[in-house]
């Protein structure tokens, strides 16, 4: 299986580090996030990667080169000219991914011990084009699922704003973990072009398609700000 790691973001919440470096090279216990996630995915047998770059992308390329790509095959999806967000970044990387095989997407700034094999097995069993890893944790935005764990809505916890595919019948509100298992069929379903969030597409597609959530109880830390680096260092040595 191939994995797409989103490493292009500007990481503004991690300033001042990201004034001079890409967020993906921020360190947790002296090990860069990107290295941690390549090593993490390698532990599940994934050795074929696509990494998108934009903000100080040359530093990521140099880092991979100096480390001999960590013994993996790594292709670079270069968004230097325009940062395309998650949806646009996925479409831009299509040439690396649209080969009939399921693939994994992961944000570079997520640290977790989620069992990737369990996520992939679940995805293959239900045969969706997208399976989203989710967990019951604090988050300002939640995804809403019915009893069959099919995506039916989105909730802004702070404002109460909702987007629903149907009336909310006691849906489960769970936080997206930044990890999804995808079938290339998605490329025929996405309507947007240019710069956009893949979550916007999921929320449109939930009206007509089944997108399942995979619930996990794993450690998961979004290393987006200095305080979360401190928290991550307690769990990831």
C-alpha cells in the first residue's frame, strides 16, 4: 500500500519555528514529525510514499535525501507554486495514486499509535471509496455518524453550526483523526478543482454516498502548536 503524507502546510500555529522551517520537520523528543510518521507507517509494511511540499519544501527534500529516504520509495508532489490544501493536494498528487490500489492519507503533524492494519481491513471489508479514522476526543469540530458509522453530518462545537445529510437522530459526534484510507474511485467523485479541503468534498458526497468512520481509541496528538509538542513528548519517546 502507498501512503500520501500531507507536509505542505505553513504551520502558522507553530511559529516561530515555521518562520524558517516546514512544520513537518518540527521535532518531538529530537525526532522530526515526518521521520516519526514514515517510521510509524513502515512498521505496518508501508514503504511507498508520496509527500506533498510547499512551505520550505526544499528542506524536506534535503532531509529525505540526507536520510536515504529512510529506505523507502518516496515521490514528491511539489506544490511550490500554490498551496492547494488537502483536497487540491490530493487531486494534484493523482498521477502518483490513481493506479487501482487503495492508499492511505495522513497529515504530517499527527502523531498516533492507531493500528493501521485494522483501519485498512475495515476499509476493505466495507468497500467504501473513503474510510475516515475518528475518535471520541475534544475537538472544536466533529463529524456526525449514524448507528452504522456512516457519515451524516458535521458540527462546529463552538458555534453550534451543523451540516447534515438528514435530520440528526442522535448521531455520534466524533473527531476526525487526520488519517483516511482511500480507493482511487474518489478521483471520479470529487467535483472541486484548485485549492480546497477534502472534508468539504466528503460533506457534499455524504448526501449520496456512503463514507464510513473507523473508531479507534488510540493515542492521537495533533502537533499543531508548541503546547502540543510538550504533550506529544510525554507519549512519543
